[in-house]
C-alpha cells in the first residue's frame, strides 16, 4: 500500500490575495486540491481562476458564520428559509456561539444545498466537502456531522472525516473524549456502509503553538515524516501579506507562512524522501 497525500488549500475565494496565492500554488503543482469559500467577496474571482486548473480537486468549504464583524457574509439560500442562521441584518453570525444556539439540521442542510448548487451553476464539479471553522463537527456545540455525511453520500463527494480516531479529534476540538469516540464510531459505520471517500489521516496546523516560520516548517516536516500508508489529507490556508486581513489576527500570519512552506524546497524534498505520492480526491477510490 502506498503513501498518498492530498494537499488542500482552503478558503479559496475569501480575498484576492488568497486567490493569487492558491492559483500560484496550483500552477506550480504544490497543491492538489482547493476548497471554495463561496460566501467570500472574491468567490467569483476564484471560480474564474479555477477554470485554468489542471488535475486539481475542487471542493466546497461550507461556510455558515462570518469571520469579521466589519465584513459579514451572506447566505446563498433565501433568508426566509434559514432565518435563525442569520443576524438581524440578514448576514451570518460572527459568533459561533450564536450559530450553535439557534441552528437546526434542516436549516444547515438547506444552506449546504444552496452553496453546492451555486457552485454547480458556475461550472464547478465538486469532488469533496469540508467545513469552515469546523462548524459541521460541532467544535463548540451541536454536531451536524450526520447532515454532512448524508449529503456527501447522496452527491457522491468525499468528506473530511479521518478514519483515524486520533485525527478526528483534531477537527472536533473541545468535546469530551467519550462523545468524540461515539461520534467517530457512528460516522465510521456510515462511511463504511455507504463506501464513501474519506481520508485515512489528517494533517492540520496548531496555529496557537507556532511562533515563527521555522516552527511551522518543522512542524509540517515532522508530520510528513509520520504519514502512514493510505490517503492522508494535509489542509492549509495559504495567503499573501498583501491581504487586507493580514495583521488583523495572529492566525493570518500563519497563512502567509503556509504559503511560504508550500513553495519551500524542503516540502517536496521530504515527500520524495518519504516516498509520498501526491493525489487528489478525483484520483482516489473509496476504501
């Protein structure tokens, strides 16, 4: 069994600088997959750029909350159909607590279907789904994992649900161990029964622990040297310093470092040394 790695750039469409970074990485074959944030102000630009991509997987980065108070995002479903998911001005809530307090599975599914349909209407053939801010996993509240899994099974797209329970905790967050184990067991049973495409393992960034570019680089190289046989997904949020969001939060500095890391010779050198083959969901079979 080979070691295969899907390298996904999330938040494609959040801003122009991010789109520029992701397009460059795709052109230089440093990534194999992107996830569209269709509520972002640069979403149309991202869709246009993607038309020139070759052998790049295209996914939906389902967005149900706004990242910034001064620049809130709108839904794709009619407001009257998902009213509790929106604030008094018709935008997604900026506080995840508000989302979890008011959200319901039917409304989440309605907005998911609307974003998926929006992408398809613009010529995107999605091959995977993932979740902005981990909302679907219920990091700080109710889990909508069943909504995501059923939707993906119905539409025959992959989902970011790692088969390794230890990696599942990376996306679930602060839930109690017993709850996480139950969620993973139930999800795994569904994935197996429906023969869905999901990664065996995940690599993601522990942003709060990174103090410098060298910290980030060493972390990712260490994780790449531990990649198991099967399909691993490495997901990042690469961007450039020219982004208007750069400097607003510490997390955006790590995005610039991730962009730099993917262009670093050490990235490809480690893949070669470890015998890791790059792939995408469109080239991967269900296991």
